[in-house]
């Protein structure tokens, strides 16, 4: 089955749940995705903001494109995605109320993943053999988030983060059978400085993140996954003041993909916070239309 995953239109970098992120496709495969996500609760478009008592309603539309290549004889995926957000956020900053309604472009993302074991660059016929007799897959990826989103240096709440962020990661897919797979990813987010945060410089420590997915594939091409993650780190510093915002959070959710005709599919996802030591107590629902050719 060529239809795999797509990067969710995430509102918070370390908090995403993306099953089948390392599942391969035949060389030359193209994927176009149009996604909608709604998030509500203690969530902001930039989760490192020093806000407390947050209540948000965030709508995100995302357009994405992926191309599968053969690099050094291995399956390689390159993804580009651009989000558009509309957000209403309320909270408190330094004990004072903060509120903003804002709409516009968010930060663009580029993700490149390459298979190291189990999936060389393949023709469609070779891919079908792998899909019928899956083997353990190992891959690495690099996700780069660019500061392209709307940003006003005089405002606390923005859609863009005004900094570069990168996430290198290692992923493993281990099949128990043709129908059941366990997926695992470990990675780390690293953040550049925001030099225009209300006239100061804001820094953030790295975040270590892990994801675990139990995936069930069906003969109809439908697949479903139970998703969980855990992430820790991310303490911030504004000027000389260190924040008391160390994250040790976890989320749980489920994902379903339904191919309703050849080369066309719908993907739905729901997740909620399970452990929320600092932020992260929010719900997310997303739906995506995926076109493959």
C-alpha cells in the first residue's frame, strides 16, 4: 500500500503524533496533501511562549507535497508543507491578561528521510513484494522549520516563531506480521534564538521526543494506529531570566487512513494530553485529503 503518512499540521513541535512516517514508497511517487486541524485548550502556535492559564481555539489548514527519490540506492522522501492558521488565544503573561485573534501564514517545514535498512530504492513491483512480506525498516530524518510565518516583534502571541528549528530523528518499523507493525521514533528538537521577542532575546533548550505507534493494516487498504509519545526538555530563557517551564509531557491518540478510490485517501487523527507537567493539556482533531500518483 503506497498511501502512508503525512506530517500532521502541528501546533507544537514536540507534541506531534505521526504514524508511518518511515514507511517507503516506489521511486518517483508524488503525494499532495490538503489538511485541516482544530486544536483547543492549553495550546499556542509557539509552545515556548511564557504564557499560563492558556485557552485557545486554533484552526490550521496545510498544503503539502512529497516526492519519493532514490538517493545512494535507498528510498528517500522529501516533504514540503506550508500552514495557514487562524487562532484565538487567551492567557496570562507576568500576571497580566494577554489575548490575540490572528490569522496568516505559519512557519514552513521541509523534512527529508532516508531508509538505512529494509527499503532500497524500489519499482512499484518491488514495493508490492515488500508490502506483502514486510521486513524491519530503519530510517533517519531531518525536519527543518523555517521562520517564514507571520510575526510582529511588538506582540507576544504570533503565528510564526521568528527562529529556525531542526529535528534529527531515527525511526524503526518492526512488523509482527503482514497486518501488524510496531513503530518507534526517537529524536531531538534544537532551536535557534528569537532575537526580537518584545525587545529581548528568547532562547530554548533542546527537547528530546519519542513516539510509539501500533499499526493494523487491513486487506481493503485501510490502516489504523494507536499513537503515544513522550517529550522532555524545552526550558526557556528570556534575557537573563530562566523560565520554570520544563516540559515532561505525554500524549495519546489514534489515526485512521481510508483509501476511497485508487490514489485517493482520507486520513483522520485525534489526540489528547495524558501527562501535562507544563502546557500540552489540549485536544487535537485533524482530517486530510491525500492524492498519490
